[in-house]
């Protein structure tokens, strides 16, 4: 049985690599507000969440023929967590890296890069 949510999980490492390209250590520690996660904190949260419940757990539920609604609820939780992380990373990237590139006259390159990421998201 193939589930759509599993495809999104498999795409996550590549999406994160695209979003993280060119970030410095300082960039990963930047927060848009004091009560928001930095990129580093977001990735730590994602890593913890992934180890806790993502791919292996969903696959195991399918293999064990668990109740379909339980599997769908698990997938919905996974998708929501991934979406939160992706949106947060994108926001940080836009506010920090892209705005800096625009000020340096390299905005077109960063905008095209973000359009590629957005197109990738829309195919997921």
C-alpha cells in the first residue's frame, strides 16, 4: 500500500538541503522574534519528531494492518509538522538571506532560487 504522505517524508531531506544552502552558523541561529524558533532549533525539533513518529512508524502501522483512520491521523500529524518546519525555514530564509541578497544587488538570483523551492512544494 502506497500512501501520499510517505512521498512527502521522502522529499523532506532534499527540501531542507535547498532551503539551507549557503546559510552560515549565524544565519541558523537567527530568530524572527524572541518567541520563535531559530533554524537550528527548528531542525532539532524536526529531528526529534522524525525519530519519534515519522516514516518508520507510519510504515509499521501499514505493515501491521492498523485501522486506516489511525494511519491517516498519524500521516496528518506528520504532514502538519513538516509543513510547520518548512514554512518556518522559508520565512527565515526570506527575511534574512533573500532580503540581504536584495540589498547586495543579488536579489534576482535568490528570488529564482525561492521560486524553484516553491515550485517543488507545489508538486509535493
